[in-house]
């Protein structure tokens, strides 16, 4: 279940970045900047959940264990 959530977060971040580029080219400045910041936060969260801990296990795998 966590894998699906991480995948959706990455897809959403990519869509936000694409939308930000599109709006930036149309001349807007504030909304694309906020969209890019949100995408960066989402990507950072995915990286944090995917990086291995000192024991060699990811947080995603640790959360899946009972």
C-alpha cells in the first residue's frame, strides 16, 4: 500500500512540475513557484521514505512489518 502512495506522490510531483513550467511560460510567477515548491517537498518526502536506514532497511519496509 505504501508503494502505491509513493508512486502516486511521484506522479503528482511530476504533474505539478509540468504545470508549473506551463504556467511559467504563460507569464505567471507566483502560482508556478508555489507548485514547484510543493513538488520539491513531495519528492523530498519520497526520498526520505525510500532511503535505507543504518540497518539497511527502508522506512517503507519498516512500516510494513507488524
